[in-house]
C-alpha cells in the first residue's frame, strides 16, 4: 500500500483465513472525449466508495487463505472504476442527468445516482437543477498537478517570448502515460487556434514536441510507448510504421529538433525541441506551430529551429542552476 493507507485485519468465519482492508483517498480523473464511455469502462458492480470531507474514499478488501495467498475484492475496485467513468461521462456529455449518464454507461440509474450523490457530497460534482456537472474541485487538483511539473514555472516566460518573436503559437508540452500534455501555451498576433486547450492529451508520434520527447527518452521507454499507444494515422502524413518512426527519432537526436509537417493537423507545421536540464532526462519540449503556407522554407528549416534551440538552451541552464 501507498503511504497513508490504512490496513485493517479481521478474522473471518474460517479459523485459517483472514481479511484485510486497504483504505486510500482517491484523487483526480481524466477524459479523452473518444467513443462511448461504456465501451471504455467495463464496470457494472457496486463496491465501497464513501465521501470524507473533500475527497472520496476507496476501500479495497483482500481475502487471504491459509497459505497466505490473497486476491483483491473486485467489487471494490469496480466501484472506483465506475466513479471515474461517471466523472468522464459528465465531462464528455457537458453535464447530464442521472438517466443520461446511466444510458451512456449502460448501468442502472440507482447505481449512477449513488455515485453522483457521493461525488456531490465530496464536492467533485455540482448539481444544477436536475443536471450534474464536473465541479471546480478538479481545477485545484489540476493546477497542483501542473505546477509540480519540472520546468512549468520557468518555461512560461520562454513560451511567451517565443510567441511574441515568431507571432505564432508556442507551447510547452510534457509526456504523461505515453501521451503529450499541453502544460502552457501562448499565441502570437498571427497565430491560428487549432489545438486543444491546456491539459489536453495528444499523440507523441504525430507532433513536433512529441517526437522531440520520444527521441530523447531511453529507447526502452520509447519502445514501450509505441507498443502501448500504437501509431494512429491522425492525418495522411502521420508516420504509422515503427521502423520509419525510429529512423526519424535518430535523425532528431542528431540535429536537435523535430518537425511536424501536417502530421497532426492538416495545414499545420511545427518545430519542437526537447528540454533536458541535466543532458539526459526529458522534462518536456517547447514547440512553435503555424500554418503550412507561412511556416516553410528557411523560416521552418532554419530560423525557427535556431530560435528554439537558443531558447531551450537558456531554459535548461535556468532549470539546472535554479
């Protein structure tokens, strides 16, 4: 168990078997606005989730036989999965009533009502009339998650500087669970608004910042991400062959920057450079993006890469000695 969890042992009806309950505070949630939630969450049973102040508490029970072998009680685990599925349904439906969430998740209305009531009591969900919405409690958690990331605070000034100098869009992106996450972004006077907002997740293999990160991760980690996440064809220009991708990653490591040539959004080009404060570990990547008719030729191939490399060098020095 993690630090702060509580273990409680009690005798069962058998004189040789024991039960242990792990208690943990459950924080946060995520969403990807793709497909029906019930297709992504196979959860149809109630477990034990109760509210406690600002958080909801997850109780996981283990049964232990006379040989000391234990198996988790799946009902408790499924209940937590259901809670997160409900949160994601509210996010993807932009708020909904009990019936709509139950239909989306293919679950009983009574089950959905219990979870919504618990989440409302814990202040993670708000009720407005007969509609439930994701609450601002997640904003506090999200901001905490963002500010704890290495490079976030210092990178903001550099992102703003890049946006002003190039008059395009500039962003700082990090890797989490094998995907890129927008941590901070600024837009210049001529910038186009095509990408999702802060906190949104994007494929690594189809973006300049993502490929710069992949190129500088340990090879085993990059292999793991590709194996787990796959190489989806986001556009007709996306690299979908493993060999081709790793060949490009080798080129990126050698020259120091990555290109995205309409591989994530049609009509959009980008340049990305990884941020490695100690020369090895990647804490994120800076990138500049703009319409393909503007970001081309020397501007794309020379000027913006040179500007990005200089900015990243300053950022790495600040991170290393701050």
